């Protein structure tokens, strides 16, 4: 571009014209602005993009390079700290049938962007894909670009041998934090050597707190007392935690855990309740649309609109009298830790949303 721009206003002016022509062409030929700006990290491209909505956040996913799997996740998260203010960061494709598939899939669920794979035809791991994509092909997309939590910004989750990477995002009614062990890659850059680096495995213990989420108060509302329900996706553990308290988490290299963090609401002064969403999905809370409460002399009814199908979960301090989905009563379970769960069947051909009613007798 330096050479071509000589005599035409220079590199920056030529890049601006190139970007403008690209966006005009896409607008004419692709109605939904279907453009991903790949390899576009130079400032000329970033600041010249007027209509481009999506930009690649990192180097390509490279399935045959074992040292690049953890490095890829750290790269996209840190790069999204800047790019997320300008574009929807694209965290690139991955393979669902790969030793790192769960690791990459969990990260894509937190990215706030699109989810897509580059599997060979017929070579898929549907147990991973079903944690990301609903039967109609839609995803549970979080509200923002996934970013590192503030306490990770000046740590080195690739090379220091002691730091975990925490990535946060938010949904309508809850937040989500993914904790990743990205150690062992050897270097932030991909060195081309005759003797390749052999990835190392290390177990690291860190801490997670609801206060790691920057916008939790905005989600919770003005009358929130600071208590949260925290659900761990892989271990299926439910904890009740004050926003400034923390949980301990231990992970080996290239493993992760995802925590749904839902502010606890108090209904009628006695019922402590926090919706979690679809427990079978990486970003469980992305399924939740809205929550209201109706109170009369005989019952308190929590009303939730949630996408489905799947296993719905919520924290409930009390066992409800009954649960209904689309006006039909359903069987439910309520465990000692407060986990309320029941199934949302795939019944509606027109809408993925289910109307849930959880009734407490008074």
C-alpha cells in the first residue's frame, strides 16, 4: 500500500478509498452487510471502516499447531478490549471434533460474536455444537464483546505459569465469566523453529468473583442487595455468593469453566430467586429474555420468558408449588442447594420463546 499510494495521497488516503469501495460493493450485493474484515488490524483499516460491523480479532485458528490453541483464546480476548469498542470482534472458526473443541467452543460462547466451524463434511462433534447452537440454528449471543476481567489485564496468562485468564460478558438478566488456563504455549508469538516447542501442562488455582463483571449492577437493578447465584457449567455446582466474595477455581492447561452469575431477586420479602437459563448451554443466561412477578392473596408467581428447548434452571430458596411452561404444568426438581430445574420441550414451530410460570403458594 505504501508503494501503490505514492502519488495518490499516500497509504492512508488509498486505504480509505479501498475501504469505502469495499463497503459500497458489499452494501450493493449483500443485503445484511455480510462482511468480516479479516487481517484488518492496522489503524488505517480500523479507523477507515464506516459501515463494516465485524472484524477478525486474531490470527487464524490453526488446528495442527498444538501451541496455538491456548494462545488463540488469549489473543482474541485481549484484542477485543480495543476492537470491541469499534467492531463486533470475530473470534474465528474452530473444529468441533478436535482435542481443543470444548476449550474453543466455550470461548466462542462468550465472544459476543458469531459462532461457526470449519469441520469437514460429516466430521462433527454434536455434543459440543449443541452447547452453542439451538435446534433452529440460532445462538445465545451475549450483549458485549468478550473481554478480560480487570484483574487479568496486567497478568500474563500465556507465559507466567501462574495466571488464569478470565473473560466476562453480560446477558439481559445475568452475567457470564469463563475461566481459562492458557498456560503452556511458550510464547506470545508463533516462533518458526527447526525444533518445535512442546506444550507444557500446569495446574493453576485462581479466584472468581461476581465483582469481576463490570456491569452487574446495571443488570441487577437499583434494589439489589448484592447477593448472586453462581452456577458452574462443567461441575454443575450452584453457590450463593455476595458480589465482593470469591470462589476458588483450579484448572489444568487447556481446560476451562464457565460461571453464570445471576443477581438474586427477593419477591414478597421471602422468596429469593435468580434465573440461570438453559443449563445445557455454555452461555446459559443468554436464553433469558425477561422476568416479572405477580402477587395476589393466594400465590406469588414468577413469570419468565426464556428461549428453548433445553433444561431450564434457576436458584430458588423455596420449593414452588408448581411450574408451568406455556400454560402446561411440568415436573420439576428442587435440590438442597436451591437448584430448581425442569425441561423446556421443543413444541413450538413458530417461536423459540417459552412462557414460564413458577408458582409459590402463600
